[in-house]
C-alpha cells in the first residue's frame, strides 16, 4: 500500500538532513509527555506513536538508521538539558538519559532491516513490524535502564511489554490509515472537481461547435453567391467588377478553410471525449446544481435552484442534455437577476411514455408576447445593459432549439409578465437514453 507522502507539502518540503532534524525535535519535545514506570529513566510517552508515523511518511526514501541516530541525539540533548536545569550533574544526566536515545536508534535500525521500501508495505506487515520494533527497542531500553539502578528496577512481565507495544503500534498504524484515507478523500474530491469543470467546458465547446458548423454552411453559401456573381459579371464584359467578385469568393474560401480547421481542431479534442460513457440523469443534475451555484456566487442565497428527478436513467447524450439544461437554467437565472433579483428556478424531469419531459420554470419577470416568437433566432436577445450598452449575443436559446431539433424533440415556452416563464422540452427517450432505466 502506498502510504501518504508528506514531503510534498510546503512545511515538509525540506532537504534530507532537515527532515531528520525536524523529526528528532518533534519526537524529543513530544517525548516530554510521559510516565516513568518499571525503572528510572524508562519512559512511556506519546513520542513512540508519532515516531514510526513520521518515519514512514517523511523518510520514505531512507534505507539507513541515520534518522534514528539524529532522533536519539536530539532526545538525549533535550532531556539532558532539562535534567541540568533541575540540578542533575552532567555526567549523571547523560548516563540516565542515554537509554532513551538508544531506543530510537534501535527502532529505526530494525525498521530499515525489516522494511526495504516504506512506500508500498502492506498495513498488516507494517503493524507487525511496528510491533516488533517497539517490543525489541523497549526491551533494550528497559535492560539498559535497569542496569543503571538494579536495586530500584522493577522488571515487567513480558505480557505487559507486549501489550504496550501492541497498543502503540496499533495507534501509529491507525494514524497512518486515517491520514491516507483523508488524503485519498481530498484527491477524489479534487478529481471530481476537475471532472466537473472538464465536463462543463466540453459541453460548452460542443454547443459552440453547432454554431461553427452552421457558420461553415453560411460561409459556403456566401462563397457560392460571390462566385456566381463573378461568372455573371464576366459574361457582361465587366472585368474589373468580375475580378473583385472573384477576389471576394477567394477570400471567403480562405475564411471557410480557417473555420473548418478550427472545427476539426475542436472536434479532435472534445468531440469524442467521454462520448461512449453513459451518465445517470441524477449525476447530470448534480453537476448542473454545482455549476449554477458557482455561477451565482454571492447571489446563491437570493436565487435558488431546485432540481426534481422523477425517474433516474442512464443518459448517452449527456453533453447535449447538459447544454439544454445549462442554457435554460442560465437564461432563467439571468431573467430573475434582471427583475427583482430574488426567485426560484425549478427543474423537473420525468418520463412520459416513450418521451423524456424536461420542465424549466422560474418566477422572474416573464417574457413579452412579441418577444416569444423571436426567442430562438440567433442574435436576438432581451438582455440589454442600458448603462454599458452591451447586449447579449443571443445564442443560448437558439442553441437549445438546435440541439432539441437535432435529437428529434420539440420545445415550447409559456410566459406571463410578472409571473414567470416555463420552458417545456420533449425528447424521444430512444435519442438520449443509454442504458437500463430505473
């Protein structure tokens, strides 16, 4: 199992020796929380739980017990300094505290001997190694401490030492497992966030592809008309105008080639992206909700999106369906923003026989009757900023209309001023469904 690597974090982005010194200081300081049992100088502390976790996460590339040596020296130094402040003589302090330093050297030496690659050791094997290292190092520590004060030493039963080693090794492995699980959770959330962004971007690019292809057809028509004009002018013996018409036809042809290159480039990158993967309708609505909240920003408390899925099923044409949903919801949100600034956008999906029914409603200002007839025309928009003079380019609803017709469906709109608007999209299930329905 690949245990978490903390060396990539800014705090732990240190050189090898610096990491060793940091571990030594952390262990030495945490080791001051202890209980003195069985023999003078023998301590039971929380540092022995922290130490193996740091060896596995921060010293993954270590193959020699040098970290144990550095840690042992740090422990010996700090404990000796504390003893000196308490009035203990230097030589006695060194003799009293050196078994604690030996413990950490012995622990790291055994770990290096038993585990050659700390990155991929299994949890059960790691627990067994921790248990053995703790038990052996404890025994060495206790043996050295008891030799210093043989009369005051109280030798514990082997079961007590084993129980202590079991508890500390289990806790260390539990900390590593929690750390690894949390790291995997963060990575999974980051991957999901990137996937949503990629999915939304691809859906938007696919929508733009529809209009680029339509523009290519229009450009083809302009080029054909320019060439016919050239032929007629040439018949009427007007070489100057005929040459101008031919030049226009050539220029339009170059624009057409550039446009086709752009289309091919986009298609190579996004046209087949995840096209063969189905997505559940509920997941699609979840992506819609998340993207809408991000779009609303600070206004998410004023404008609420409610999605209701009556029956979930696998969607093959997920990009097209998301384009329809996103454009209709965005249109509804912008209508509410242009009105009173507060409202609700409601999305309802259900199956009706062999059709899929999609309803997007809002309680915004509504659409004037004369504007409804022009909603699906490219370039027409009701969104005009009087302060800046900017007007929306008006491709959202035409894109919806284009996609719906391409899928063999229909779209209707009903609106009342100051009451709201309802868009109803009806699509054949056979055109969008990809798998089993539930």
